[in-house]
C-alpha cells in the first residue's frame, strides 16, 4: 500500500492501495476514525452510507473492527436508495443492516432509512420529501454530517446522480426522486451534490479498472454534470481511496 497526497490535486487527498481488500480495510479504518473523533469533539456523530460491493464490504469490516465507536450516539443516513418494496435485496438499507447495523447497539430513532415503495409513501416524490424533512431536521440541529461515504460507477455517478440528468444538476434541494435511472432499478431517492457538500468529510472508495478513466477525469477538472463524482466535496476533507486498478489513469 502506498499513501500520497499529490500536489496536482490540491483539494483532494488521494490514497492508492494495493487491491480491493486493502481499499476496504482503509475505508473502514477511516469510517471508525472520523466517527470516534466526531463523538469525542461533539458528543455524537453522523454517517451517510453507500451501497455497492465496496460500500457494503467496508461495513462488514467495521463490524469486525469497530474501534471505540459509541453506537448509541450515531445517526445513520443513506446517500441513496432503490425505491423498491421492504425486504427487497436491492435495498441499500437491507444490505447495510445485514452487514453491520443489525449487529451493533444503535438507537433505532437515530437510523433514518428512505421509505419503501410499498410503505406509507408509495410515490417516490413523496418519499423524497419525507426523507428531505429528516435530513433538514438533522442539519438544522447539527449543521453538517460528519461523514458521507461514496462509491462511484464507471461513468462517474455517485449516489443516484448520473451524468447529464436533472438530479446531478440540482442546485438547491438536498433530496430528489429519480424516476429514470439508467441503471436498474429505475426509481430511486437520492441525496444531491448540495447534500454531499454538507458533510465535513467525504470519502470516495473506488476500485477496479472500469473506474480508472472516470477517476482521472473527476480529479482533473471534469464538470459534475459530466462526471458527478467531480462535484463530491467535503467541508473539511475529500478523500479518494483507490486500488491500483482504479488509479491506473492518474498521472
């Protein structure tokens, strides 16, 4: 593993790790460190989770090595959710619970999932509004999330913000419904780039050669409408955790 901050990327820290296992371990360690530091400084902490293989893998790793996290003082949100029925294996919520959340003593009132398509808010726009209310209520009291975790797709999408879509162009709303996702399932609820920028620390964990060109574009000035990951920035830090394959196109 090699860690470096490249002067070519003044606003980002870029860490390159040997392989996916090392990448996941580094992301889990960053998760624990940020949460523990936030709880020490402010009494509580908040995380915004991501799905995907790397996102769920890091939650499994946190379960194995939780450090000194006080789970009762942690708020949990999701960056996006597939708008499918409760119990559907596609739900990021369900995958996160299986990987970590069901195994630690969280306060259920501090876990904030997106509504399901077969629940109280069967319209995705209404579900987005309900989730937005929860996000705004938290931020009104705490001003910022402590950590927003992100994966990235091969075309540069983060959360459910895909290139050249209304969702990635959103400048004001923190949560929007997506009804035409180019990646199935088509209906989703997602935090926007303005919401990502309400996190003190943004960590993008990206592995695989299919992501290399988008990583390079995001780190060298691409417009967020073209490469949504380019618009993911934290208040205090933005960290890209890459494996060697994902970093292959960096110069």
